[in-house]
């Protein structure tokens, strides 16, 4: 009984470690980022090329559009600084 339990535990550990590695290497979906100007939202472009998000305590840098609720939701907090 002890040998079989040890094999099952070892198998569970190996499978869970493999699943964790596989999920961390999965490509992330690209979501269009938006910035807010007044009451309107505009596409922000590419982070690091068109803009950067600098640290700011109380503002939102970029938003994404949530299809389920049909609202813009914050993606990153900070202050948007344009590079181009």
C-alpha cells in the first residue's frame, strides 16, 4: 500500500508541475488598449513604442473594452506619457 501511494503522489506532483509550466508559457491574448480623453476613449497604440505608463498614485493609464459589460475597464494604473 505504501509503494502505490508514493507512486500516485509522485505522479500528481509531476503532472501539476508540468501543467503550471505549460500554462505560464501560453501566449497571452493581445487586447487593444485605450486611453481616456475627456469622456471619450481612443486607441492608445503600442506600449513602449507609442506610450509608457509612468507611476502615478491616483490615475489610470490605459483601459480595455469589456465585451460582456460593454464598458471600459482599467488595465494599468499610472500616467500615460506619449513617446511619439
